[in-house]
């Protein structure tokens, strides 16, 4: 099961519902990293061996650049802030967390809803 690292743009309701479903989730707020830049947050997720979930479009560009130039990252799941409901986010993140491995997610960008 993949553990998730939630960016500051993720609604608390998504994190709460995932925790209720038994998904291992840590937020940037809990990790005292909310004030760090996007690159540092992506590196922190990799350091913690967690896949980053974000609704910040900047991470799409960052991961694209890293795929071309490096360095490696633990994986990113992205959802547009206005194109997915809380229910869709929770369902998709739970599925990804339960069926993917950290190795399968390495250097991957998944956009949801699936």
C-alpha cells in the first residue's frame, strides 16, 4: 500500500476521508513543510517514501522537467481544483494507494479523476 503526502492545496475533507478508510496520509502541515517551495515538497515526499498528492498545477511542469532531466521523485498524483469532487478524489486516491506500489509510482505523474 502506498503512503500519501498531501500538499497544502488539498482540502482537509479529502485527507480525513482517506484516513477513515485506513490510508496512510501525512500532510505538509503535519510535517511543518507548508512554507517550503514546490521542489522541496516533492523532494520531501521522496525522502519519506510517499507519493505526493497535489492540486497545484505547478507540479505538472515540475514533474515533466524532472522526467526529462532528473532528479527522480517518488510519484505525483494531480487533480485540478475544480474538475474533481471530494468523493472522486477519495475514491481514486484510495484505489491508487491500494493497488500501486511505490516502485510502480516512481517517476510517474497520474492525473485524476481516472
